[in-house]
């Protein structure tokens, strides 16, 4: 499901617990806040950029979207995504895959709980 198009990723903040991350997005023209995507119970975080030495955030992102991985498919999805820890346990809840792609950064977060603008994703 699509959340945002043609935006800037302004900030990435990790929680002190090591299990949460907050992604802040702004309008690419005016710089106004478009919202924060909060992820907790983070299983995986993959971030890549094509920055030159003097580049930094805020960085253009073409699309921010998410998909739900149903509990019955979580173990296989994690294994196929390169998750290095044992996935043989049975997951009783869904996971969210958050992706920010198509620009200067590529970002993928796999988490148990996600919300955007304070509303939980479903």
C-alpha cells in the first residue's frame, strides 16, 4: 500500500532500546513535515544511499509503501530476505515491510508494529 510519493527522507532516529526506528518525511519543495513513520519490534533494517561525500539527508525518495506479511508466511519471508537468525519459531502476528525507494536512498524495515501520523498500519 502506498503511503507517500515524491518526498524527502529528512531524518532516521533509532530508539535507545535498539528495537525501534522513526523515519521523518518532508515535502520536497517547501520542506513542510509530511509525517513520521514509527516502526517498533524491528527485525531488520537495510539502508543504502548513493550520496557523494558532501551529500546528506534530506534525500529524495520516489515512493514510500508498505505490505503486510501474514503470520503464516513470516518465517519463510524472513529466511528469503536474508534474516540470519532462526525463523523456525511460529509467529502469531503479522509483520510489516516498509520500503522507501526510487531516489537517493533505498530503505527497507521489517517490523512487528508500524504507524504513520499516529495511526497504526493495518
